[in-house]
């Protein structure tokens, strides 16, 4: 699932949107998000990749011209290890369009994950809706709730069209 699309990126220019699910690339099925970077890495910059994408219940093909890394920003403060804190996630607030698409009124989207959250199964693209029953609307709120939590928390997470509680041992 695409968590976010950088402005003016090849993905944005092709029309990819947050919430799109990449099912395949150039006829090759994608079984997990970890497979995609390795496949894209062998496509020469400038070539067109044909993505099979699921969006709002329909499958479509989107052609994306593969770019190349330059000196542009490849990591932001939002995804630094220091910002992941005790839980091990980097999150940002959902845009109004993302909230509408996900049919939620709050929540934060996971951009990267490590540590306790990764061990519990949290994934990039997950939308964290609540912590221990308290609704989340911004990243600072999530950090504060995790900071004052004990050794365990329960996150209500939306993944695609489903919601699940994820218990996390913070140690």
C-alpha cells in the first residue's frame, strides 16, 4: 500500500495516490512490500514500469517512468530513527484526501517502522486510529500516549479495508 506520494516524483506524475495497492509490476506479482524495491532497482532509469494497482475496489494499470536518485532529499526528519522513539514508528497526520479515501476522521499513517512496532507486525501504510482506546489525530499525540504508557499498549490500526487491534510489548 502506498502511504504517501512525494510531490513532483515519478509516482505523482504517473497519478499514483496514497492508499493505492501495488499488485504487480511488469507482469510480476508483488506478494509483499519488501519485494517491490528490489524489482524497481533493476529497471533502468527512464524506462517505463507497468504497475497493476488496486484503487477503490478496482484494478487498473498505471505506467510510471522510472526515475533515478539524484541529490534530492532521500530521507526526512520524519523518518529518522530518533523520531521513532519507544514504539519504533515514524508517522504523519493524514491529509483530508487520505482521510476521505480511508473513510476515517483522524489517525496517523505509518511511514516507516522498526523495533517494538515491527516485531508486533505494524507496517508502513497502516493507519493508527487509537492507542489504548484513545483516538489519535496527530503524531505528537501518539508520542505523548506512548511515552506515558506502561510496558504494553494496544493500537487500533486500519490496514486496507480492515481494522485490527495490535498488542505491542514496549519492554
